[in-house]
């Protein structure tokens, strides 16, 4: 079979080494980490090094009518980075330069392939901090974080990615380069195009540079753990913390399934007999000890069996690391649950008002029982964003069907409670139908109008979001 003529154009623009067509490499770039999402084998994976090369790729693909799928580290959990058959995957891993750190302006300018943790380390040398910290921060990229508007564990106090993106450089479907936003602390000129592209999941343009806001490094935090007899009572404690006006810098929930999975994955003495655990931290400087005591009071009043504070920074770091291990631990748990290692995870990302968190958690337990599937619950309790992990057997159609039913029932429950189908993972392929239900027909038409205006041929990450 003759090679696709687009490949010659790509090699001429980027060089042979930056255009990958090896079948094993193509297979490795077909999908992100989401289960139950379709994917296809791309024509090629390209690794541009700068904006000019991205422009060349997008224009060449447009001439040949070939879809373009941007990818970062492929750590996403909604299928947003999944390739479609015959597409060109634009991998941003080679665009990994921190171009500027301005301690006076408190900004950084980075290419999209910069890893979140690498940016955090780079700005720490200047006494600064980039707060958004998704669980995959050691591997996920800033471009991917921006594309999905990623959250993280400290977002309960400091907010999600969109609150730190000041400006973007984006290659449009036409091959034109758009610069949005500003470098200044304030600025309201024109439509907020920066926010339009944050969370657009590569469907409106390919992000090639990001200007982010930074904060002074926080005070050292104090950490506590509260153990609860039920998941719902832990949810009640979260509502009580919010009602008391307390603002923890971290407030995470892990249920028994996760505690046992993490302890099996990396033993560290977690309370595996607990039904639920809240992990909380405060970083309020001189007030921290008092604030931690107030958190402990609320947890005790809500019915905690045990509340204890981390004795030092080392223990606090270990507790935080335990929370970060939730996803790989559950992946192993799923693989070991079904024979042949066919276990997989379907991960919900529902967010509800804090006052209705206990109802969500009770509902998830009922859904697990009704659908006869194991479901572990973990998430950012402080902002009502939970990640029910539905364990399925990929080799068993009946198990997959039960998992899909459970996923849909959790989505339905979240919307009924006044919530949203995605708090931070994005829509991708996994939640397209639920986005339409959430935003309604007028919202769908507006989304489609924006997509058509910016990508009339529909070649940018087709099939995602809307």
C-alpha cells in the first residue's frame, strides 16, 4: 500500500525523527487512561518542537482533510486524547521548555509539554508556587491540564487551572496563531478568549504556549486524619466544615475500598478497618494549630471514631502520598479482582454542592449494590468533587454493561443533586451524552456554533466534548 502523501509533507516540515509511524508507537498513542471509550490507530504521531512546526502540521493536515488530535502525557480519564483512525496525533512532549519565570510579575511562560511537577519545582526556586496539582502531577503536562481545566487536591482553597491561566498561544484550525489574554495582574479587554480555550480539550485549537499566574509559596501546613464509621458521616463532616466557615488547604476522602487497595499496593499502616477517612490540612501560618483544632472539633461532632494530627512534616507527606497512590492502587486492585488481569476501572468525576455530598455518597453505595459492581469512592470532598471508581471485567460483556449502567446512574444522581457531570477530568468521549443533558439544547447549539466558527471542517479532535 502506498504511503499517505501527508507523511511526506510532515517529514519535510519536521524531519524524519519527529514523525513516528512504527506500529507499536502508534498503538501506544491510541488512547488515554479512560475505559469504555473508543479509539483508533493514527496515521502518524508527530512531535513538534515549537509553534511554527505545529502550524506546519495543522496546515498540512488541513490540506489533506486529515483530523488532528493533540496529546500530552495521555493521563486523562475521559478519552479526550483518544486518537481517531487515520488521524495525525500532535504529541507535545518535545515542547517542554519553561521559557520565563518572572518573580516580580509572579508569572511563568511555558510550552505545553512541561510537566506539572517540573513547573512546581522550577518556580519553587524563586519562592513561588503554581497551585493546581492533579493526582497525576508527576507526569501530566501543563498543556493537558489546561485543555481539561484540571483540578487537584489543593483546589478546595486555591482553585482550578482556569484561575491561573492568564494567556495562551493557540494554533487554530486555519493554521493561524492566536494570542489570548495578558501578562498583567488585571485586564478586561475584549471577550475572555483565554477561558474559552481552557477546558476545550483540543477541539478549538492546539495550545502551544501558556502564561500562568503564580503565588508566593504557602506556609508549612498542618495535617489531620479523621476516621468515620460510614462514608456518609464523613460527607456530613465536610458540610459541617463549610458551614463553620473553615477553609482547609486540602480536604480529601477515601473509602474502605481505597484504603485497602492503597495499603496492599504500598503498606504504610493505614486504617483498613475504617469505612471512610478524611485527610485535611491547613496552611494558615500562626493560626494553623487553632484552625486544625477547629477542624478536629467538627469531625468529632459529625461522628468520627478517631481524629489525630500528623506528628511532623514527614508523616504529613506520607499521608498525602497515600492519597496520590489511589489511582495506581485501584488499577492493581481491579487487575487482581478478575482472573487473567482483565479488570479495569471506569472512573466517574461527579461534583455536587457540598451540602449534598452525603446524599451522593449514600446514593453511590445503593447504585453499587443494585448494579452488582464493586465501587470505591475517593475524591476532593472539600469541593464536592468525587471519583467513584467502578471495577469491571473487560473480558466480560455483562460486567461491562453493569459498569456502564452504574456509571450512568451516578451521572444521573449527580445532576439530580444539582451537580455537574465533570468536576475536573473533562468531557472527552466518556461524558458527551451527559454534557448534553446538563447544558440542554440551547447550550448544545451554542457549543456547536463556537466549534463550527473556529473549526469549520471539524478536523480538530473530532467527536470530543460536543
